[in-house]
C-alpha cells in the first residue's frame, strides 16, 4: 500500500514517483476497484428493495390481524 508522506511526491517506502507514474498506477487501480464497487451498489439496492417489501408486508399483515381481532 502506498502512503504519501509530507514530502512532495515522496512515498513512505522512500521512493520518488513522478506524477505520470502515479497516474499510471491510479487509473487501472480505479478501474479494478470500480467493477466490484458497482456490483456491491447493485446488491445493496436489491437488499434495500427487499427490506422495503418486507416492511410493507409486515404492515399489511399487522393491519389484517388487527382487523381480525376487532371483528
């Protein structure tokens, strides 16, 4: 893992990288991480949709049981 230190362009491992070298590393890394991030966002959306449906079902069942108990 690369960590920038206080020096301009100086990395914690002591090496010096030029801006082009940094971009050469950052751009493909962003693409690599972007794919699983997109899949995780899709999965999160699906989970949130299912939770909303379960909440709605809980509300309907609760109303039905209340109506059965009152009637």
